[in-house]
C-alpha cells in the first residue's frame, strides 16, 4: 500500500494521536514550563507537516488549507500560553 492510498481516517487518527501524546508528555514534564513549551512546538510542527503532507498527497493542498493548519496550531499555542501565563 502506498502513502497515496492510505485512508483519510488514518491521517486524522495520526493527527489526533500526536495532539493527545502532547497532553501525556506535558503531564510527564509538568515540572518544567520550558520543556512543555518545547514539546508543544515539536508536536505542532509535526501536526502541521502531517496535515499539509496529507493534502499534498491528495492534490488538495491550497493556501487556505495550509493557513488553516497554521492558525489551528497558533490557537493551540495561544491557549497553552494563556492557561500558563503565570509560569512565564
């Protein structure tokens, strides 16, 4: 099976697992705000990369879709920083 023939649900499952894994990682690194932030940046980078890769493989990658992945990542980052503003 090639990457192009993987079902859409598998890509969405991978994105969900990446975001859930971050929540598990921050509970592990709850003592270090810098480590939490670093893991968030890595997870959000791979979230964007996987989403863009998925759309590029299916020829549906447009500027609007790329912008959507970036904006969703920024909302997650802003939410994290807002909740943890006292640690900055």
